[in-house]
C-alpha cells in the first residue's frame, strides 16, 4: 500500500474523530445554553447562540456526506478549515455568555491539542494564534447578560494596582485573575504546540521508517522468489539446451559443407552458445553472493563493455556514448548491474528504436549513468507505483518486472533510479551509482 494511500486513510480517520467530537460538543453546548436560559432563568441571547450551534451542525452534515463518499480524499487543509470553524463557533458562544469569565473558555486548548496532533506545524501555530487572539478579544469585549456577574476588563486595568493589594477592590482582583487565566492559556497553548507537534513529528517519522522497512522487506521477498524461480528455470532448461547443442553439432557435421546451410548453422551455433552462457551467468549469480562476484572497475570500461554487448544484440539501434573523460571513476560492478543497464537500454529501444544516448555525469562520490531516448518518458502513474517499490503492471495487465528489479538492485547498492527530461525535452533515466576511487586516466 502506497504512502499516499496511507496518508489519505489517516486523514479520513482524523476527520471521523473530529466529526464525533463535534457531535459531543454540539450536544453539550445545546444542553448548556437551554439549561442556563430556561433552568437557571438567566436570559441569554439564545438566537445568535443557536445560530452558532446550527452552523456546527451544518458543518457536521457536510462532513458526514464527505466521509460517505467512495474516495473522499480528505486533506489536512480541509481539517484545518473545519477546526477554524470550531474555534469561531466557540468564540461566538463565549462572547454571548460572559466572555473571558466563562469557565468554558478553556476549551480553546482542545482545538490546539487536536491541531498539534494531526496537522502540520504551520497550521498548528495558526490555530494557536487564532485562539490566542480570540481569548484576548473576549477578555475585553463580551455581550452584557443580565443575571451574570460581568467582570470585564474595560476601563483602566491598573486602577486597582496603584496602591497595595489590601486596598484593591474585588473587581481589580478578578481582573487580575482573568489576566492570569489569559497568560496561563497562552503559555499552555505554546507548550502544547511545541511539544505535541514534535512528538507527532517523531511518530510520523517512525511510521515512515517502518513503512520503508516493510517495503524493503517486500522487495527482498520478491527478489528471493524470482531468484528461486530463475534457479529452477536454469536447471530445467539445461537438459533441453544440451540436447539442442548435440543436434546442432550433428547438423553442422552433416551439412556444413553445403553453402546454403553455413550461415544458418553458424547462427544456430552462436545462439545456442549465447543461451548457454546466459544460463551459466544466471547460475553464477544465484550461487555466489554479490560480495564474491562483484569487482571494482573503471566506469567507462564497464559501460563500454555493456554497450558493446548490447549493440551486438541490437544492431539496428544507434547507441551514442558520451562518457566523461576528465576522470574515470571506479564503481563496484557485477553481472547484475550489467543486466540492470541492459534492461534500461531495452526499455529505451522499445520507444526509441533508432537512436539512444548513454551519458555519464560525475558527482560528489557518485556517478550518474544517463540513458536518453526520444520516447514519451515514464508516466506519472507508473512512477508512483515504482516509488512504492511495487512491480509495474501495464495497461494490458502484464507485470513488467524489469524496472522493479533495476530499482531494487540499485537501492541495495546505495544508488538511486531517477526519471527526468533533458533541456531539449528528451526522456532520461538516470542511474545514480556510488563511486569508489577516482582514477587519473593520464597515468594509464
């Protein structure tokens, strides 16, 4: 399962939790408003407060509709917008029910905790700023409600602090208490944003690393299965190939003197020899670990050998080589790496049957082998599949293991497979390999 799909599933779950939390908040707010107004006889401005609750209900109806869709594609931005609506609705309710003296003003911190847990750091700090500003404004402005002790912060905030605390009025002390609540909220919100955001980031990084390890384990398992199948196929093909070799030798002994058959018999002998060599190489790779079969080799010499072998099998395709000549880096090579490059050349030849270009570019501790063709390039859909270490399936449903195997091999040796385009618009596959030691070719 791709990382993108996992992110979508996570956001869907987050929005589902937010949906149920909002349902609880709506029920609690509705009960509180009706109880205070009708039960306690405190005449609240019910109409605007019910409108605010109605807005939350409408948001939840829309959220329910979104969650019922087949592919809702919930984003963090959508969750962020909904949290802002929750903050605004809570601010309206508190404005009409006592302002900063309302004990429920502390529920602003819940929005900060939710944001710090499921949103990005920037979105979290935006929620901190919005709730902090809302708290500050509610400390100065609120709707006057008859029957509620309204200890607002209007007037001179320092009137009771000019003398000793013993001479301060009850309003001055309560104002100081409200200021302390505001300061305490801001400190709490900032600490929550700092620590919860970092903890959420650590958890996400851990999940990403676990996902990467799982994908790597999956790739290793696929490679192991393919290796077992290849070993079995090589063993089973050995006997019929030996029989073909014997028949070829007998035909050559009987018909070689006839000019009409010489070319055909020579071609048959070369093809049988090629098949035998391929099977021997396959068995060598299966039996020997890379540490035994690998060797350090000049990148130019290695690529020259691979390119010459490929051109011998594909005489109709023009392969232009543009290798770096300033320094000739050494890389660790083996038959698997050679086969990986051949696979890339074969893919290029399918879409650019007349001209392919192979380029080398040196980097810091790396060398890039670039295979350039005139084809349309790798589609974005296939790139996403390959990025998640999964085999590619084409439009006809056939599994194309070539690129999957190439990428898996390159990753195992510390390299990378990159798809891009040149400045002239040509399609490029960049095979980034770690280099060993730079060689000064002037000393050769």
